[in-house]
C-alpha cells in the first residue's frame, strides 16, 4: 500500500491497506491493526475525504492507546491535527501540534518534531502571525536539513518564501522560493 501511495495510486493503496487490515484482524495483531487503520486514514485523506480519514485515525488512536504504542498514537494524533488544520480549526490544530512535540521529543522523533514545527509555521501563517511562522519553519528547516529530507525541505523553503514575501523581505522570499524550485526540479516533485 505504501508503495502505491507514493506512486500516486491512492485507490490501489486503499485496497492494499484494507487487505492488510483484514489480515491483521484475522491474526488479532493489535499493533498491525492500529497501523493499518492509520494507513487507511492516510490513503483516504489523500483522496480528500477528511471525515472518513478522521474516523480511521480516531480508530487507530483507540487501538494505540489500548496497547500503549506511543509512536503510533503520536502519528495518528498528528494526522488528526492536520485534518483540523485543513478544516480551518486552527486553534485546535495548533494546540494539538504543540502538545505532540513534547511526546515526539521524548520518543526522539526528529522527523515528527520537524513535521509539527512545519505545521505550526503554516498555521501561524494562516493566522497572519509571520514572525511566529518564520520561527517555527526555520526550526523545521534546521531539522530537515540534518535529516536530508528533500521533499520536506522543498515544502519548508516554499513556506518560508511565501512568508518572507508577505512580510516584505523580497530578497529572502526569492532565495527560499528558488531553493524550493531547485529541489522540485531536481527531484521531480
């Protein structure tokens, strides 16, 4: 399913994830059930069905809580916060992402911390709080550079470019947007 998701075949991915969920239930493998529910949520989210994605992520949270699987719990809650961001429920998304960072730090989840920071920066941008947006995105940038995550670097460069542009610093905006475009061109995103 994951290969199909990243290949752009969300429908095939949903089918594969549904099959994995069915097998996990037959085996009564609770961790695999939770992960499969989360994967289904991601596939449905990619298709733009926020409500059903939320249901899958909520179900994954229940399973992850029951078995004490913190990494899965944090990931599913992050996806729920992302849905809230997409729905414009910014205060709630902001609160969840801020709370998740403490757990991500305890888990040593650098990529998760960077993701939360990036989402916090995007939310601050949506709230017209450019200094807070730049601060959060700059912190995410430092982590993504360390992780050498090209895809996420392109996103954060683009976000920083947009924010600096709106803030009136056109030289920085052009620099960041050029970096984003270079990565996208080089990597084919």
